[in-house]
């Protein structure tokens, strides 16, 4: 019996999608996967349907390294609707409380300053964090509140943009695991009027170039042009992809000889010159510095394999 045919292409890389408002992250992920005709795809941390902006989508072997983007810093532009609180802390939720807006500019500055730096945040019940194997939002939709531990987050930068009547606009650069909806809900409580997110845009993930974002509409246009011209979809779209190791670009690189790389691919730790004393490393091979995966420096100073790229053999039709 022959090898079963794959349903799509073995295409590897990262697409910086500019997600539109109203779509779920999984919906746009599946559409991107179909447009590229990719075998495998995954996103790097969901954006709420309300939110727009940068959603890195990993294709093929790049999905193995998406975790490093989940752990990266993010930057957001947010508009808060003051005087109204919702059950989801955003405009998609149900209004549960209305209060007058009666704080001063000084009170606002003091409240904003309390979120800067490292603090503890209790995640929203309407989040994808899991409790006993189920996402919190499933409990919330049933009206059930479950225990949630406060988690340490860091707000590296919180810029005040404007305050006009019931709208407050901010830009926030924060660490992984930070819920902007929760910051706005907590801010509304500090100000005594309540608040929820009416607009949210993710401006950046890690250090990915903002100018390389592409919308789903643009991808669909390019797909249609390729079909009309009878060109393979890869000729039109693959140049939009960033390298598969770009999610791990912050880690130091260790280059191995072909011989050492061969042993590493068999699961054996190897020695290499110029390795750091500890931690994770990006591993490349040979003069071409071909990315072959992630490794970790063991107690003996060797590079041990952590997660390697699978090199697919060529499929020969007979």
C-alpha cells in the first residue's frame, strides 16, 4: 500500500495577518490555511472577535515554534467606554451597570499609574484559560464563577492618548498573559464609573515588522489573481511568509557542522563552539546556516535537542 497523499502543501513560515473586526481567530486561521493550501496551520494566541490587528499565523513546521510568540510582549491601542460595565468587559457583552463619570484628571493620572510596572491581575471569566480542563468562558456562559489565581503581569508602557467625554484612548505595551479587557474593567472600578473595551487593536507582537501585515481581503485578491492567471498559489503568496524560525528570533544561535547536526537529529547532545552557558538556543546547520530546530544547553555544556524540524522526504508518484 502506498503512502497516503497529503491534503495540502508542505509550506513552512509565518504570516502576519491583520485580523478584521468581528471574526474569530480560528475562523481566519482556517481561511488562511485554505488559501495557502497548507497541510498544517496554527495561530499564536487568539484575538477576541472585537479586536483587530496583528495575528501571526504559523504554517507547517513553524507551528512547532509558535509557543515563543505566545511568550512574547504585545502592544495594543484600546478605547475604553467609560460609565458602562459589561459582563465580558468589552462591547460584545451584556450591559450590567451604568454609573456617572465624575473623576478628575488627577484621579485618572493616578489610576493609570497604578497599572504601570509589575502587578498582579486576576484573569477574566471570559478568557480561554482552563479550569479543570475547560475554558473559563464556558463556565461564564453558564453563569458559574470558578476560582482564578492572580497572575504576575508587566505593563512596560502605558500611554495616555486622549479623554473625550465617555471615551478614553490608551496605548499599552505589556508582557505575555496580560488581558487588556481586565485592565480596562479594573481601571473603571478605580475611577468609580465602570468601563469596558469598545475598540482594541493589536499593534505589534514581539518585534515583528508592522509593515508586513496583510489582510485576509488582500490574500483573497491574490488568490483570485493566481487562479485567473493559472499560476500556482505558492508563486503568488509564499513570498509573504516570514521564516519558520522567526518566532524564536530572540534566542541566541548555535551553528553546527553537518556531522554534529546529524548526531543531534538522532537525539544525541553534541558539543559546539561558542555556546551560551545555559538556556534555549536556535540551532542552524552548515555554511548555509539552515535552521533545524531549538535546543537547550545541558549541565555539561552540550547542545541537546528540544524541538527539531522534520525534514519531509520527497514523495515520488509511481
